[in-house]
């Protein structure tokens, strides 16, 4: 995309934010969600990078958590670090990363690398990217809150393929055994991984019933339906909660929805224009 | 050193944020610590990767986590958690690793730690401790606990010769002045080396903190080395990544010329058989005759 076009879009995004894209009642407004999805597409397209599929499948959940669920005493851990772009844009939509910084995504000298940085961005607590680390980190946060008698809840977003990592299961055993009721683990169950479907590569399907054998509370939701996710993420837990989000890789972008190559390939200019139009005409 | 470790941590347990995580080890040694820490003593089970990740999470919340397991299950099994979760974030997690070198003896190769500090020396922000004597453990725990970042503590078995009094703990310590070659010993090999060279003119130094970037050689050592121009480094660790290699590079970089240089290192399992720690040291030439012969070959006074 031409640099000028990028700047025009950024100006429109800023203007739209200033117009009050947030709902008055504190819920995540559909306008803001659309706007942020557009910013995510624009950022990836400008940077010419892929990994978009797993960003779009996790994006709605990340936005919902950051706009409705996370209180100051709560924590969020992105275990599927390859959804860094969605994380950066979510933080941008909360005013925690500047628009100019998003423009540096994936560039030389950026703080916003392809996976979240360990240090340098105050809103990001942990650098992740190698799968199988986030649930342990999140369990450490949740256990600390319990030992220090502090309120707070920890949300950890994992991928579905990540449950093939043994360390993730170590962490689940630990969380259940230590009764980390203040921990909610979300699984972005988009059913596609690096080189095939999760069913073809190393099936754990159906994931919810496989993991139900652990002493955790299993919930399921449509990962692109805000009302359904609100229900699944509601309180009332007596055990660690595991929410399986049924999602679509590349959600909202017809050219890549449910496709393997969305894991790697950047959008072409035509695909990008089509995607932006599909979101609702913003910037088109 | 487990008893001394337990005593040192019991002493420290009044700190409200201290938390101890064990990988299901410590039976017969750490019960007093469990009693005093109560719910802050956590048996994390046989899951070292998770244990280190949890500890990193706790450190990021301002707690003071200490993890404990057998050395290889820490640095080898959980290496990526040490690298990513602990070191990249510079979090103050203290990794207690029991059984440095051939410490687990006839338990076999899977339980030995022959390459731990070489591997871990490559990581950012990590400070390594290898106490030489049982008497060093309390000071080691205090020093590691005072750091703002992460530490790995390799524990072994102190073998201070009877009747000897070790100088107060320091990262580099002159154990004995001498006019012969300068012998540098890492951690618990100090005891056997002192015994082996009892009648020798060698000057003996013990090093208990690595790598050199956080624990540089002191001036007195440099002066002794410039005078002697002969250096022998004794370590229960493979040559690759050893202090000996680091010191060789340090000599070249700083212009300290040597007429003689020798490294005594763990050789793995040359006979393909197993035995006690003493057996494996002997096979590697890390026993008294081996050390004596190597130092004497460098010339007397």
C-alpha cells in the first residue's frame, strides 16, 4: 500500500476515535470493533506481513476482554504470541499504544515485533511467541494474587495447537491442583495450525471434552459473538475456567477465512481493499 | 549443601513474599522449610518447565520465588523457560540446582550436570553461583537474594579439608598463596584441589560466581598470574563453555601473557561405566593424582 494511503487511513481512524466510537454504557461498541479490525488489517497490509489468520480469529475475544473485562487489578497474558498484531491494535484501541507506534509494526527498530516484546512496552507484561509458556506465567500471576490476598483475575489466551505442547498441560495440572479460581484460560479454537488442521496434525478433538477430565470448569462460546463470550466469561467460578472459543481463522476477510495460507501470507492489495469494504466501508 | 540451604532459607522465610517451589524433591532435607513457609512452600510436581514459568509469573508480581530441583532437570529440561520467561524479562527468579557436576554419582548420566554453567553463561542477565564449601551457602543465598535479576545456584558437596578454615565467601578467593602455578578451581572442586596440592607451591584460587562479565578477576589474581605466567583451571564441567575457556580468552583480550596453560575438565564417561562422584572425577583426571600431575608438569616454583 502507498504510504500516503496509510496516512489517510490513520487520520480517519483518529477522527473516528475522537467521534466517540465507544458505547456510553461501557460495552464494546460495534463501531469501535470495526474500526480496530480495520486498523489491524491496515497495519498488517502496510507492513506486508502475514500471520493475519490467527490474529483475526482471536481479535474479538481480545477486544472484549480489554474493553469490558479487565479491571486495573486484573492481568492478561497472550500465550499465542503470533497474535501480537491483534494485541497491539487492541492496546491501541485502549489508548495504550500510539497510532504512530503501530505504523512501526514489523519495521526496522520497532518495539512492535512479530511477537510481543519482553520489555519496552509497558502495557505488555510478557514477551511470548514460543508456544506453551503463557499458561504457566498466568498461573504464577494468579497464585501470587492468592498468596498476597489481592483481588484480581488472570486471563490467558492460548491457541488450540498450543495444547500439543506438554508444558501447557503441565500448567493446566498445576492450575487445577492449586485451585486457581482466579484464572481463566481461553482457547482460540480455529482448528488450523502451522502445516495442517489440528485434526490432521495431532488431534485433540473435541478439545473441550478432552480437557474436561482435568478439574477445571469448561465453557464454550462462539468466539465472534460478543454476547455469547460475555456469557461464557461471566463470573461464578469455583475452579479454574477454560473457555473454548469456536473461531474462524482469518475471520471477516473472505479471501483468507478458514484457509491454511492465512497463517503465513500477507493480503494482496485487492484482497485488502475487499476486506476493508467488507468491514463496513471505513476507509474504502 | 542441602542442610545449609534449608537453614539459609528458613532464616529468610520471614520475608512475606518469599515462595519456594520444588519439583517434587527435597524429601528428608527440606521439611523444616516446608513447615515454616506453609502455603508458600509449593510442590509443583514433576513439571519443571511449568515450575520455572510459574516462578517467572510470580516474580513479575513482586514475589520472591526460589525454585529447586536436580540440576539437569532445571537447566536442561526448562532451558527455554529460563531463557524466555526469566532471563529475557530479567526477573528475579532464583533457580536452585542440586547435584552439580557428577554429584549424583552412580545415579547415572541423566542426573549429572556437566554443562550447566557453560550453557547458562550464554543467557542475558543471569548470574551464576557455584559455592565451594558448605560454609559458603548462607552467603550465596544472601548474595543471590539481593540481586535485582535472576540467579542460578549450583549446589554440590563441600569438601573443605579437615583442619582448614576457608576465607570468608567472595566471588573470587585466594585459598592459599604460593610461588608456583596459579590454580583456579570452580566451586566444590576447591576442597579436593586443596588436599591434592597440600605439599605443592601452587597458588590456589576458588571462583564461585560466573560468568566473567558479572564476576571479573580481581587485581590480586591478575598480579599473581602476571608473576607466575602459568595457569591451571580445575572444573567439574566439560571444556566447552568452561571457566578455563573464558579465562583463556580473557588473557588474550587483556594482554596477560602465559607460558603455560592447562584445563582439567569433566570428560564425560570415557569407560562407559558408572560409579560414585569420586569414580567419575578419577576417570576425568579430576582426582588428587590427576590434579597433582597436571600442576607439577607446569613446573615448580
